[in-house]
C-alpha cells in the first residue's frame, strides 16, 4: 500500500437539530476529513475532534497541524504492508489520538478496498446486523425531550440515552420512566458531577438505568471506582478510556461495568480492537459511541460495531437524524427493528459523495512526499 498523497479538508455541515451536552450546544459541525491516495484507490477517514476543546483536549485546530506536520509525513511515500503499520510510525507523537485515528482509519478503508473485502470483515467483525440506540441532547423543555423520545421509540431504536447535568437530570429521568417504565434507558453526564454530588447521584438508582455514562472527571478512574461502590446503577466510562491499558485499569479498579468505545478517542481501529478484546476477556460488554459524525465516520462506527463483544445498542443511528443530506450514498438507514444491516460490498459499503464534499469544503490541502514539514 504505497501512500502517494493525503488530502485534508474541512467541511461545514449544519445539524438538523442542535445537540446540547453538559459542556455546551452545537448547531453546526466543522468536520476534518482526510483521504489517502494509494495505487489508484482513495480511502477516507473522519477526525472526530470537535469545534472546541470541550469534550477532549483535541479539537479541529490541533488535529489539522498535527496531521499535516507529523502524521502525514510519517507515512507519505512509504509502502505499508497493512494499515496497522502506521501505529509504529505515529508513535513518536504523544496523544493526538483523534488525529491519528482519522489517518489510520483511512488506511484501513484503503486496505479493505484494495483487498476487495468488506471493512467489517477485515476488522474481524462477526455480526452482520448491529443494534442501534440514540443519544438525545438537553432540550429547552422536558416536554420537547419527551416528544423526541416518543419519536425515536416509534422509529424502532432499542435504547434511549439522554444527556444530563445538574438541574436537568432526576426530574427528566423521572418523567421518562413514568411514561415508559420498561424501555432501555441510560444517561450521559459528560463529567458534569463531582464526588460531592454522591447523595444526588444515588437517586439515579430509582430509574432502573442501563448505565450512567461518565458522571465524574474526564480524566479520572479512581473516583469512579469510589462512586461505583456507592451506587447500584452501572457506570459506563467514555472520556476516561484512552486506550486498552485504561480499560484494563478501570475494570480492575471496578470503576465501571460497561465501556463505550469511540474509535477516535482511542486513536484508531487497531487500538479500538484492543480495547474491545480487553473488555471481552474481563466479560465487560462494550458499545460504540458517536461523535455526531458525517457518513464517513458513521460508516466506520458501523464496521467497528460488528465485533463480537459489542453487545449493547450503540449511539450509531440514521444519517437523517443529523443531516439534511449526508456525504455518503446510500445514507445510513435504520430498520424499524432498530437494526443496521451491514453491507457485504468491499470497503465500507457506502460510496463517498465527492461532489457534495467539494461543495461543503471551506479549506483543503493536498500533501505529497517531500513537501509536508512540521
Ligand atoms: O459523550 O457520547 C458523548 C456527542 C459529542 C460529544 C460527546 C458525546 C456525544 C454524543 C453523541 O453523545 C452521540 C451521537 O453521535 O449521536
Ligand atoms: Mg459520552
């Protein structure tokens, strides 16, 4: 797999409905896409770094120069045997996992296309259908939220997750539970609480939640273990899990009973597979998290979700929940049973709409051997 060129693009895509978490509200995405050209084949990757350094310390303005100055030069002109070979070449760069993942995942897509294999099979997936849930942001009123829950349940989604923060939590969960006593329900705090809130967090046990995601600090494992000892609800870690060693440490410390895998957060498919395998060896179920991806990242999330230990519905839902028009063809659709059927075509099984991407592009840079410098 000779790496001939790498193209970086920033595209702008307005969300059909704003998305609010405990750290803020997003109306429109600035998405960094990378494409790798190798022997006549183009593989795409999406960088899930946000518009701001709020979910993690990476954001679009750190990812772009990191890829341009360090990661792309490490692979340009080289002949890689497989996508995973980039791990060693990227290893002098500390952190910047979302930037690394964008490029590594583009290499996996390229490799799958070159081998004429479905990406999900190349990754080792075994599940031809994946179960889908939705993540619903904080709304202006509880009534608006209930309407959204009703709509998503009618569409067939198998798990409802709502974002919570102090002032928008037990009141909201109580309303949902009294209307839908039996649904799979979870919540995600994105680090909105501290251990001082332990008595309050204990009240969440009343709502029979499937899990409570990342209640405490984004970089913490130890205090989540203290909290997990005090509450019945299963804790699921998202932000705190940067790689498979974190997953093992969190599980051994009993800081969580479930882990959310986001391929961007852990640095790419190779590490995501390792996190998956570690969790499986400890019998800890995983599910695939989302980062408001365009079709490119969404297709990669679908491929990852086919691995055996993805045993809970993920935040992988239909394109139309996010975008008026997605940049892949066909769009991601979800069957009324809340399932996505995974394609057996080579690569992701979705075509990238390069004409539409061109129209949405606000910044573009083509990197070739010998021209990219830190
Ligand atoms: O914590 O899972 C999260 C979106 C942006 C940043 C963090 C998170 C999320 C989501 C969205 O929950 C999931 C989706 O893509 O629908
Ligand atoms: Mg989360």
